[in-house]
C-alpha cells in the first residue's frame, strides 16, 4: 500500500523549484555563500546586521533565509553559515520529502 501511495505521489508531483525541505536540509553550518548558492541558485536580496548578513532566496510565498557570520571580514564570500530558516506555504516539496524519508525508514527505496 505504501509503495503504491508513493508511486502515485511521484506521478502527480510537480517541480517544486529550489525552496524545498530537501535543499534546506543540505545547507549546513560552516558552508560558504558559494556552496549555498550552488544548492539554491543566485540570491535576490539580503541585509546586514552587526556580525551577520542574512541572504534570502524567495520563491512565491516560500523562502529560505541563511545567516552568514561575517565578523572578521567585509568580504561576504569568506563568511560562513551560522543559522538558517525555512518558510513553506505550499507544501508539495515538504510532503514529498517526508514521504521519501518515511519510506526509507521502513526500507523502501
């Protein structure tokens, strides 16, 4: 039954873009802006706070924001990830990620 449900979901699922739970999970503390950009693509806006710079990748009403620690440099390329957040309104990607992870937990690949 689970395999059939998963197969059905894969058939009807749509391209969710880059703002997904899976891509969010790939971003790790210590990564550089170049590494995050390789996952999420070019960023459109950001803002500076003392000691950090926040970069946001929006996609419709969904977004991923990543905080980069830049205490010792003005060069954002040398800053590293210190925090991140995810906002998903449309949860197709989120549902797909949870179904996949759930099936992996019970040994279905």
